[in-house]
């Protein structure tokens, strides 16, 4: 899958020093998001052999991947040609371009299609957020969080990537935003008691484990509250989301900024 969110040539391989444990595990176990897995193993192996501090960090940060990292590195050549090494680094960076762009959140609004074309009116039309207590799960750089904060009493932005949490906290400080709190958390294990929020929303987050994640969103939502899935305008993945409609979520369409239908979803929680 190619997202075209970054020019990998602009990034140092040291960007991998900013990855979280769950990202390293995901990357190592899946082999990046591109299809040429043999090429990925060779490239990241060459890049790690040429950057031993990054190899050390990946193993220390994600000990469950240490054996696999050693194996990949041992099976890749130890190159000395700088151009060949850089080619391998660029392949490795491009293979996880979403993780890499999260290390530079300040350019996401321009570079990420789902943020660039999106209008906050799309969120406001999905549910009444006025004076509500809202949770944004996997808040990223805060596309939904800051839109909701204009109406809501409180918005809690849960996000498992530290560089993105820091970006949102800096924006809050810079703009004097008083009703947003940023915290760590995964969709499948949200750090909140049952029935906490009036609205629980997400965009481009749920999907690794539909059953656990959707149940968890509903758990922290009050009876009568709303679950919203509002992914933004991205031509690449705008299609009916059967795992949501089959679980009773209402499907709503609008014509996105790229001229085709965007599918968004909502469900009122009955307990
Ligand atoms: C494509 S971004 C979308 C960000 C934001 N929701 C938006 O629509 O602007 C996906 C986000 O989900 C976060 N994420 C990835 N896996 C997650 C998980 N298991 N639980 C919660 N968030 C996750 C990522 O760190 C990233 O910030």
C-alpha cells in the first residue's frame, strides 16, 4: 500500500529511534505495508547493519522482536557503499510511511489526504457535541479533537504515539485551549471507567480487532451516547465499512473533497 504521505528521502533512518514499541512490533511482524517482503527484509537488514544504534534501539524497545531483528540483520549483507545503504534506508522508511510521518506531525495537515481535504462540519453534522464530554480514540495530530473542542465541554484525546501527543499538547499551550486533555491509550484497552463519555469518536483507527475495539468504545460510552467513525476525506479507503454496518452502525454518505462518496458511521449506544 502506498499512501504518498512522505518523501522518504527527506527522512533520516534515525527516525526509527522515535518509534513506539507497538509500532516496532507491527512493522517487524508484518514486514512493512508494501508487498515485496523479501526486498523489505533485505533493506531493513542492510539499514540496521549500517546503523547499529537503530538496531540496538529497536531490540531494546521491543524485546519480543529481538530474535527476529537479529535474524533479519544476520541474513542481510553488511554494505559499505553509502549510496547502496541510503537506498535501503529509503525503502525501509517508505515501507512504514505513516509511522514515519508521525515523527513530523507538523506537516501532517498538508501531507495527509484525509486531513487536507476534510471539513470539520462533517463531524458536527454527525452528532450534537454541544457541552458534551467527548473521547477521540487514536487522536493523531488532533483533526477530530480540535474540531470537537469548539463545541464540547471536554475532549479527551487518547493517542499511543508520543510524538503526536506532544504535538497536540504544544498546540493546546500555543493556542490557550482549555478543554482538551491528551493521554496515552489503545482502542482495545481504553484507560477509562465504564459509561464515561457522551460521545466516543475515531477516524482511521479501529480495524485491527473489530470485536474488541468496538466493544471497548461502547464500554466507555454512556447509555444513549454516540459512537462516531469519521475518517476524513481520503479517496484511497472510502468504501462501505461492513464490520461497522454489520454491528448496527448507521452508514451516512457525503461527496468528499475529491468528488466521490465518503462513508462515515455512527451508532447510539443502548445498554
Ligand atoms: C491515520 S491516523 C488518524 C488520526 C486521527 N484519528 C485522524 O483521523 O486525524 C491513525 C492514528 O491511530 C493511532 N493508532 C494506531 N493504532 C492504534 C490503536 N490500536 N489504538 C488507538 N490508536 C491507534 C495512530 O498512532 C494514529 O495516530
